[in-house]
């Protein structure tokens, strides 16, 4: 995967973009389903994108090494559908480098991602766990 992300330490604004076709699967059929019009339609919606802001930015010192619990609020767009999110994240500052980490759940049907019948409808989780680690 080749995600791209930015963080504005003065305002707390973050942008994170993931090219959906960059996901790789062990089984080619899984990758075919993932990219298909019936699932993510990655040709029409090539990126997932988060545009948000770190809340309580005053709690984070981007020039001092440390570990900071924060909350990120913003808009997550997947499959052409945008939803507001508010999730916990951790920021680590070490040697002038910033890392943001978060783990959260996405309900696929909220983003119009669902198989209604057939084998994929029973093999694909309805709620998926997303782990994001961004190094700046």
C-alpha cells in the first residue's frame, strides 16, 4: 500500500489518502472482488480519504519527545461515501519525528459496501477493523 498523509502541527489538520487498488491479497479472487463494482468499485472511487483535525491540540508538544492521547474528528470517504468520524489516536514525538497511530472499526454498509448474496456475503465481515500508522 502507498498511503499519503500530511499533518499541520500548528492547526492540527490532517489528511490521509489511501489508493484502494494498492491493497494486495493472497488470493487473486479476493482482490478481484475487492476492486469490483459490486464491492468497492476502485476504478470509480480510487481513494479512501480522511480529512480531519486533532482535537485538544494544546495537549500535544510537537517539539518535545513524548506520547500523547488525542482524538481525531473529520470526514472519512470510502467508496464515494463520506461520513463524519471521531476516533481516538496516539501521537508519538521522538527525535523530531511524529507518528500518529489509530485503530477503529468501519461498518461496511455505512459506505455502501455489501454483498447481498452468494459466498462473499457470508465470507466478508460486516464490520472491519482499520489500523492506521502514519509517520511524518
